[in-house]
C-alpha cells in the first residue's frame, strides 16, 4: 500500500486519470481530513488550548468544524 502523498502524485502525473481513479483519490484525501479532524476534536475535549492560533487559523478551524 502506498502513502497519501504518493497517491496524489500518481494521479496528478497522469495525463487523463479515469473517473474511478479520481473518485478513489478524493475519497482517500477525505478520509485523511476526517482522521485529522477527529484528532483535533479529541485534543479540544481533553483541554487543548487554541489560544496560540492566529485569528485567521481560528476562523478557518471554525468554518471547517461547522461543515
């Protein structure tokens, strides 16, 4: 099994990737994002402070967590 970065580059390098390949690559990326958000939510529940984030980072996090 390859890692996520190699998957992205293999799709990006192809001249015309098939719809199936595109769909699978997008699905993998969404799973990585979901995993990262679960970790962020766990850290927040444990009591991690978000005070070190800039205003822009806080706004982006709020938007993404709202979705």
